[in-house]
C-alpha cells in the first residue's frame, strides 16, 4: 500500500469516526420541559434521534410524590430514529423525565401528564362566536 492510499484510508476512517461521534441524542423542539403528555389509559410516546443502535432509556424521578416510577427503553434504528412508549401514567404534574443514550442525556423538567386536546383552525372557523354562544 503506497503512502497516498494509506493517507486516503486514514482520512476516510477519521471522517467516518468523527461523523459517528457527532451524532447526539436529540428530541424534537416540542418535546421539551413544561409540556403535557397524555395520561392513562393511553401510553405517551417520546421520540428523537441518536447514534444508530444506541439504547435509549427514559426514567422518571423516583422521589416524585404523585407519579409512579417511570422506566421505559428502546433502541435507535439504523437511521438513528427511536421511539419509546412510556407506561400509562395517572394525572400528575411537575414530573422530571431523563432521556439517555448512555453517552449523553436530556432532562425534561416540569412535565405534566393529563388530557391533551388538539384544536384546529378549521374548528374555529366552523364555530364562530355568534354561533357558539347561542
């Protein structure tokens, strides 16, 4: 192997290694502190990206006075995408969730489990104040 080939192999190896090391555990911006997740009987889901094959764990604060212990895990796929379904939670507030891939973690503060309603603009158009207040 000549020196040019060795240099090319070395650079390719370093580039691949640094690209893999650059993959960081991430959640979408709307999965953040101060959010509301659906309470039982539904199972709330968290998702994001991490290094391919990384084991993702989600755990709750074991000392929370009103929330049962939360523990769930999943694995990032070949493209780095992962989804973790949390066990159904009773209504609770000020829950702390820690999402970890073993190398890094994200802590979500002041999470509430409750009823989540999705409202759309179309519903507002159909029900104008003069019609809705009758």
